[in-house]
């Protein structure tokens, strides 16, 4: 009986610790902030919405997924839907992603926690100095 109670207490503690450890970056990031797209957390990006290769090719683009890593992007829009914050990202150099898409979307909290997006210190105004 004591082991069941101690197990339940340990389980409850771990669940609350994991829930608190997931940070929310909605207060830190605003429209106009500059971020860097990092490398994917696995074989492909999980939190940055990358179009499938056949759609990229249909639009006349180059389907090289690794080409977006280390690109500086600007946050153009923030939307919260069902507790998930989606950001719209535009390349800082004005070019298109894969020579086909002007904007990509990403789950803000998931992408930053997994390292797929990295927040730079300061916003667009500090980058131009």
C-alpha cells in the first residue's frame, strides 16, 4: 500500500515538473523579431511546416530541405489557436524558401524547444545597426 502511494506521488511530481518545464515564448517573440532556422530535431522538421517535396517541385522550386537551415527569418504574424502559437516566417534577404514559397509557418514553442528555431537577441531594429 505504501509503495502505491509513493509511486503515485512520484508520478504526480514528475507530471507537474514536465508541464512546468515547457516554456511559452509568446511573450518574448513579437512581430518583426528576427530568428534563425536551425537544423531539424530528427530527419525532418517537426515544428516548422515544410511543404512536401512534390508540392515544391510543382511550384518550380528546388526541393532541398537542408537549404533552409541557418537562414535568418523575420516573424511576420503571430496567431494563437487552441493553445498553440503559430508564427509566419519570411526570409530576411527577401528571397523565397526553395525558390517557391515566401512564407513558412511554425509552432513557436515546439520549434524553439526542439532547436528548430533560435531567437536572436534584439529585433529588426538592432539587426540593421
